[in-house]
């Protein structure tokens, strides 16, 4: 099941907030820092990639993603950015970068105790690794999908691939990155999104969390799985008196300078 750029960007304003918060922790040109090579890992439709290119217009900027649909949308918007379609876990560039930026992508990869040291070693001395990942896996929106995936008839198709803890605790990332860093910040932010619509939390996760789950199911089971998931999410997130739905979403950030 392909990633859908239009569906993902239907909550563009809310999804941009953590990207902007991460970018705010990266020193800008006004500080005198002028990275020459920048990569946006898991660039999706390229919104953040274009911001990086605008901030450092003389840098060579690369957007990396495994979704042809997302990269097609990114390319359609023009610009001089280099777009690369590849699995992030298998991305092994020949040259080092001054900035590796990743917004809401690395949680899809496993073995972070190996992944993050490998990424920081791709940086030139004094380069920066700036990462944001969702850490909302204990929320009702995510638990509903996990619990349903473990029920018949879906379990035989989904149980082996379920990832119950794709993102570690903040202190664990500090321990992973500190030996490789001269400066390191790790922090969390919990956003309270005010959403509108009949079942907006299910609409939100349909563009992200649900994509690999539905992809792993036979076509005949997808409609019933999605319908039951939407029912459970609607029950878990009642509307406020003003008709909106409040959705708390926790995200983990880190910014590390390489040695």
C-alpha cells in the first residue's frame, strides 16, 4: 500500500510544528555556521528539505526517502535539491555531511543502538545530527491498532511484524550518542492538537501508523480492520463541547554535534 502525500499533508500545519521546533535548534547562517552538504532523511514530500535549502542556499541538499509517491510529489515542486529513493537503513553515502536532519522518519527503523552511532559517523567533524521521532506509542490511537492486530483473524498476518517499542527512552539516546558527541541535547515535547472532523484521530493515523498494517493484510481483511480501528479510536477520543477533538502527541528530539 503506497504512502499518500495528499493524505499525509491533510494535517500539514500540525505536522509542521515539530519540524519547525527541530529546525529552531539548528544554528542558522546568522551564527556563521554554513554547512556545505545537508541530507534530509525520510524527507517525504520535501517540505522540510526545501526549508533547509532556503536556509542554506549554497549548500548541496539531498532528500532521501523510500517512497516513490512521496518523492514524486517532492520533485514536482521544483528546486535544485537532489532526491534519492532508497531505504534509510541501507543508505551509505560516500561523502560526509555537515548536517543530517530527520523529521518523523527514523522510528520506522529498528536497532537504534546501532543506527544512531552509524549516522553520527557520517558527519564531518563538528557536524550536527538533528532528529525528531514520534514517541506516542502508548496513546490510545496506537494501542487500539496494536490490540486489534493481535486479534483473529488479523493476528496471523500482523503479529510477527508488530513493533511495540520502536523508540527508546530519552535517557537511552543520551547514552547512545554522548560518547560520539561534543554537544548533545535530548528533549521531549507533548503537543495538544485541536482537530476537526468526524473521526480526525483515525484520519491522522491513517496516513502513518496504519499504512504498514494495512499493507501487511490481505485485501479481503483491510476494510474490516480499518472499520473496527476507526470505531475504537472514535470511542477513545470524544469530541469537546466546541466540536473539536483534542489529540495529545508526544515527540522526542535530539541534536548532537559530532567529534
